């Protein structure tokens, strides 16, 4: 792949050289300017890609693979059992408090209804 990029780069540089002199002595049209910008962008992209394919990326890939050798094939837990227990206990306490508040509200509603019934019977 690197060889293909080098060959393409050589071809683009050859095409740019073949286009003729482009300087202050030769007027350039808008189309030529756009083509030149496009060539420069392609060359810049090729340089970036070719730079990424250097020896440093091979060394990085090798180090990354070496680090993955002794890793398990499944996801490891992100919390300890104690942390999970604390979360579960706090959640249970919140549920308990919510249920107690609902029971108290229901008891108050029933008491209010009984109070109204007693007044109606009198």
C-alpha cells in the first residue's frame, strides 16, 4: 500500500511539473488555480498517509497488540463488590422511604375520608 502511495505521489508531482511554469510571469486562470489547489490538497493528504505508515505506527501497533495479549476476552467489572453493595443499599433505602411516604399519604387520605363520613352521619 505504501508503494502504491509513493507511485501516485510521483505521478502527481510529474503532472504538476508537466503543467508548466506557474509563476508571476505567466497569468493563471481560475480553473488552473483550482486545479493547483486540488493537486496540493492531494499531495498533502498523501504525505499525511505516508507519514502514518512509518515505522512509528508499526511500533505502536506492536505495543498495542502486546498489551492485549494477557487481557481477558470479556469485560471486567468497573466497581468493587463493596461499591456495588453501597449502591444497592442506598437504592433500597430510597425505595423504602418512598414506600413509607406513599403509605403515610394513603393513610392520611383514608383518615380524611372517614372524617368526612362521620360528619355526614351526624
